[in-house]
């Protein structure tokens, strides 16, 4: 791009500069001050004129608003190391705990006099670091683990409240890392969720998730379509300038046109700070954003330095958490919703009620036991509580409001999404739909089907399954084998080579062992181990069609739960049709694990272990070794347990094994049995 502006009439250069200045000025008034002075249509006109000139003369200033959009999607986020760690905050849940914080500071400083604090709302969003070099936005990253985050520069540039260039008429540092919170306003959040509900997309649980989901997006045009804001509250690395206090720093940020926390106050002494917290708590619902507390910071930077940092939190700041919002409303209906793993959970449809700035019309009821325990009925008046989430939960039923017309909601016998019969195992809380064809679960099942250890289709991970599913290209397992290269080439993530690689990987996966195939089907309670046992006992998959549970419990290593789920799976006509389609599309199943073909027996063949306590090697490695050697690990001691492998500080399983007469062994004996 021609950045020098050579061969450009002087008048044009001036017009471009003027337009950029004016447009940035209007953005600032609109997004930061919330005091627009021109109508949107006028802004759009100026923007179009600028774009025209930039294109005609191939000249774009670094701070031009046209640079905020149009970056191509990324393959993945690059990592960025923070110049200084991004810390988090200690929490206080009562005014007394805030006083303790003040007392601790005075003790450390060895002073009796009142400490000066700043108090401001805590924004419930996503922490971001903006690196400015010579006044220009150079990089933006997420907090990550505090030391290293993800490079989200292209996305952050689309947030119009963030200056691409600082006000150079003021003093600016050579380099500064400005920290702040990106958030979504409540109105925008509700609008976005409304849209998502209409288009059948999953809803964001709260404005924080919505903001985080919008920033951690590989495609900046999606971020640009979400209205996001920022509040800047701190600095990391700072070179070429100094500040003496938080208040002075925030004043400077404001002069540089950065958005800063609303209603920040400077007060002397903890009593005044608590007064401000109380005010914020009263006003919290009038803020356009979600705030879950107040942040109290020592104002003086010299004192902050003296107090220092405790592992991950500074000693000079604390977050006071507001109590959760509550309201009373009525339950209009109770329904079941099917999660991605088939578990059906009850939820309540509520008479809409405003709770802390958000209209709430649903409440989760967690599970069917909870429904019973809290004795919740359709028609009940209930107290609902919303912490950070927009989906609140029912705290209690207001019994005195009962009229006698309230109705119990029975545990459903059929899946509310696909109508298949559901299963509930004895002693289990969860009710599940186990159909292979349930639309609520299909994506998750396909992801599992294609994963390593299952059909092992390289390149068909979560992201690509989501993409192919959303485009209607795969609806069931078998559709994977109907894909061709031209289907893939129409999609944004694929080019010639990646499309060919995926088709090759799909073709390679067509030859598969029965063990892997059974595992890939994602039958409830059939993990890799059970799949191997089944393959050891059934020569072909057809031998499992319409199998009875007794035939499976007859196999030593199989329990009743898996038997019933396997039998349900292989008696479902639709499931059997899927298996037939897979075969007719070229999936060929070999069975090298079938017992009669095997000569050598593994040392732990058919032996069942339970592990307790700390062992010399990591637990998962020992479990893997046992399974590799033909054994099996269960989580609880039962009649079928052969050995309890006990390490240091064993848990209650030891007692259970003793009373059940299960042989208890230590690591050394275990190695002997394993032939090591
Ligand atoms: S000051 C040393 N001020 O809350 C950390 N943080 O729970 C200084 N947050 O990591 C942070 N609003 O992401 C500060 N007004 C505010 C804030 C705020 C939200 C976030 C921030 C921090 C987290 C800790």
C-alpha cells in the first residue's frame, strides 16, 4: 500500500486527514462519551467519502477508521507474552472483609491514618491488554494464564471505543500496556441472545461469556458485528512517563480519550469507601452493563509499590462482591431439555421478571432429584436467584402462596427432542436419550466418532464438524462417507490441499477394527475397554444385533449397566439402519481382537482392579498399563473386583475392600502380578 501519499494532490491529503480526524472524533463522542453530535447517516456519509478517497489514492492512515474492519479470518491465535503478569483480585464478601483488607494494609504500612482509595464498579467482562508504541495501538491480547495470552489484535481493533492512535497533543509514553475489561452492555446482550434463539444457536449464559466469545473469535468480522465496550483501569509496562496515583493515571487515560470505569471515586479512609460501595450496590441495576461488585484500590502508586503482590493478587486492591440478585416469580411450566450428551434436564418457564437489569424467563432446575427435593411444581411461586448467569436457579418455593392447583411434573419417558425412549439407571440422577439420531446430540456424537481412538479421521475435529453440520453437509455418521472434495471446497476453512487431506483421511478410516468401531459409536457405558471386551466375544458386529442383556452380563468383565445400554442400542431399528448404511458406504470392520483367534493371553487378562491412595506413578499411567495388559479398572469396589491396589493415604475404598473380602495389594505386588 502506498503510505507516503506521493503523487497525491495536497488538497486530497488534507481532506483525508480531516475526515479521519473528524470520524475518530465522532466515534469518541458516540462510543466513549455517549454524546453523539451528528446523526448516524452523516457519519456514514463521511465514512464513505473517506473510503472512496483512500481507494482512489491508495492511501490509508494507520488510525483510519476503515482499518478497523476487513482483516481476514485467522487459522489460530498466536500466543503473546505479557510484559508484566496480569494479576487477578482477591475477593471480599462482606463489609467486614473490606475492613480487614484496610486493617491489613495499615499494619503492613505501620500507620494509623486513613488510607486514600479509589472505588469503582467491577466490570463483568474479559480482561485485555493493549500495547501502544509511540502512541499507536500495536497489539492486543487476552489475559490467558496471566503470563501469556492470545493475540486478538484484529478483533480488538473493531471495538470503536478503543483509540487506534493516542491524542498526540498530550504527553505520551514511548511504550505502555493499558489493561481493561471488554464487556457487552445488557441491552446488546439480550438482543444478541434473542437473535441466537431465533436462529437456533446456543445462547450465551451471561454478558461476560458473550463478550469473551465475541473477542475470542477467529473471524474479526464477527467481533465487528457485536457491540463491545471497554473500561481501562490499569497499566502494565510503562516507559517514558510516570504517574503518581491511580486517579492521576485514569485522568490521563481520559485525556487520551480512553474509556475509563464509570463513576470512579477517590475517598479517604475505609468508611467512605464502604459508603461508595453501598451506593454502587443500590445503583447497580441502573448501569447499562453487568457489575458483580466494586473494586477498591489504594490510590497512591508509591504505596501500591510498597505493599506489593501476593502470588497472583496485589495486596493493594480487593474486589467486593455484591450478593446475588433475587426476585419472586411464578413457574408457568416445566420442560425437559436435552444436552449434548443426551442428559435430559428439567427447566422452568417463568413469568418474565427483571432481575438485576436482565429479563429472566427461564430457570434451570439442575436435575430431577432437585425438583423433588425442593418440591417444585408447575404453578408455584418461587424465589429465583441470578449470580453471574442469566439462567438463574430456583432457591425455594414460597409455600404460603400455594393454592392447591399446582401440578407435579413427571420425569419424561420420551426424549422431548426426538421422541425416543429414554433410560434412567437405578441409583442414577440422570435421565438420558440414547438415540444416535437425536438432533440435540448428533454433533457431539459425530465429533466422538471421528476422534482419535475411534475412527481416527484426522482433520475432522470439533471445529470442522461444527462447520459441516451447520452447513447441513453431515447430519449423521454415514454422511461423512458421502462427502466429496467439491463439498469441502465451498467452505471457508478449506483449500485444495486441506480438502484433499480430509477426504484421504476419511477414506483411510473406512478400514477399522471392531473394537474401535464399537467405541466410535459412543454407546453409553461402552468406553475403549468395554469395546475391546465386546470385540473379544463377538466375531462380527451383526452378532450384536438384537443382543439380549443376559448374553452380555454373561461376559465376566461386563456389568449390568453396559449390558442394558448395549442391548437398547442394538435393538433400535434406526441405529441398525445407520450401521448398514456405513457398511454399504464402504466401512469394513475387521476383528483382530476376537478371542478364539488369540493365542497369547495377556498377564492381567480379565482381572479387575480398583485403585485408592497415592501411588509412585501417576494414576492415569497405572490405569493405562492395567488396560494395556488386559485388565480393567473400576472406580468402586464391588463383587467383581479382584484386587484393590492401595497406595499411601488410602480412602474409604480400603475399608470397603476389607469388609468385602477383596484382596488388597501394594504397588510392588502389583508389578509382580503384572509381570513387570
Ligand atoms: S483492577 C491487579 N478494576 O476483575 C488487577 N479489575 O477478578 C487489577 N475487573 O483481572 C485489576 N473490573 O479483569 C480492576 N474496575 C476494575 C475491574 C477489574 C473488572 C476484572 C479484571 C481482573 C478481575 C479480577
